[in-house]
C-alpha cells in the first residue's frame, strides 16, 4: 500500500468546488504544493490533513457566510414581525417571507454557478449558506427570547406557531435551499459559458 502524499481527495475536491473557475488550477495547485513541500514534512500527515481541511473550510466560509447572514436576517425579520406586531392573518407575511427566501436561495445558486461554472457548487453553497443561516437564526432567536419573554410576547409567539416552530424552521429550510441553489446555478453557469464564448469570438 503506497503512502498518500497529497491531501485527502474530498478536501481537495471541496476547494476546487468553491474556488472561482478561473483561479481553480492555481489555487488547488498552490495548496497541494504547500501541503507536500512544507506542511506534511513539518507536522506529519494527520496535522497536515487538518491544515488542509482548515484551508478548504476557509474557502467554503468565504463563499457562503454573507449569504447565510442574509438568510438569517430575513428569517429574524420575519420572527420579529410575528413577535412584536402580531396578527391573525399571516398571508401577507407568508407571501413576503417565502418570496424573499426563494429569491435569496436562487441568488446563492446563481452567484455560485457564475463564479465556479459548477451546478454542484450551487447546490453545496445553498446547503452550506442555509446551515450557517440556521445556526445564526437559532442564536438570534435565543437572544431575542432571553431579552423579550413577557406574557404579551409569549402570547404572540404562541399565536404565530410557537417557539419550537421558530427553532425548527431554519433547519427544515436547509433542504429546499439546497435545491434552490442547484436551480439557481443553472442560469449562472450558462451565463458564464455564454460570456466566455463571446469573449473568444
């Protein structure tokens, strides 16, 4: 059995997935070279793999954290309206929050598909950004509830679905946001390819 000289294949694929298509070869090549020539001889395979994972995570984080924050802000705005401006007719709020969520999810995919020319990158960005959004949203809700838990606010929370629904919904949105990321990546990838063809002509 030959000893592996490069980073784990899945981590290398993750970097390649999230990096701009024009920079992909240079970035992955530089990282692998640094891994082999500097990191691996200095610290051994386990710590070198951990170093490479941190690099991969950094690229994923940089590509998705702002989208995740935007999704979290949209969700917390929805919760704020439910908690502090209670209503018995949720149709307008539902329409606005659904349209906003779909627009953000498609935009994540569109941007990722444009940057990377990859449909998988759009789906992965949708998954990752919505997972980040779920963590931010739950933390935000916990802070809101810690600060505002008077009887009137509790009644408003109960009237809009309850605290458990507020905490579960961001997690449940990960699956549809992954699908939206994939759908949005299709026009993003096609637009990039079309632009590249025009440049070559």
